[in-house]
């Protein structure tokens, strides 16, 4: 089973874990969260995660943000996949796929495509 870490600015990662737990119950109990708070440095978390040997799926809130930038350095390790653009669909899929053991890069890309497919906009407005 892959280790899943939700990483964000502020409390988004903790809220995401709470929401995912409502759907998958105990399957979310081992999800870890990392919340970057004012005055903290994401490099501290980088050092901690670098020492883990199991596969790590890190789902970050926003591409290019300080959390993503610091943690993306871990992607050079063979056991780490770093995602950006965390949303609930992506987290749910990662939890389900992560149960099956190591997630390959092609499967990770499938997770991204599924997360994109889950995004829509609806409007009663008409365009001319």
C-alpha cells in the first residue's frame, strides 16, 4: 500500500482528509497531512519525507506554490510521486489505487486525467 500525504497551504489538507474520510471511512485513516502555516518552512517536511522507503504519493494543493516547489524535489526518488492540483476526486482515486500496492507512472497519469474529467462548469447563461 502506498503512503498518501495531502500537502497544502493552511488547513486545506486536513479538511480534505476529513471529507475523504466521510466517503471511504477507515481507508483514509492512514492518510497523512502536511499544512504549511505562516512562519513554517516546507523544507523541514522535505527532510522528513526523504527518509521513507515505501512508495509515497504526495498530493499538493497548487502547482508552483511553495509547498509543491519544496516537495517536488522528492520526485527524484524512485518511490515518490508528487501531484499538484489536489481535489477530492484525485484524492479518492489515489486512495483506491494506492491500496493495490505500488502506483506506476502511467496509472498516476490516469489519475490526473480522471481528476480533469471530473471538472465541469454549468450555467444557465446562453452565449451568442
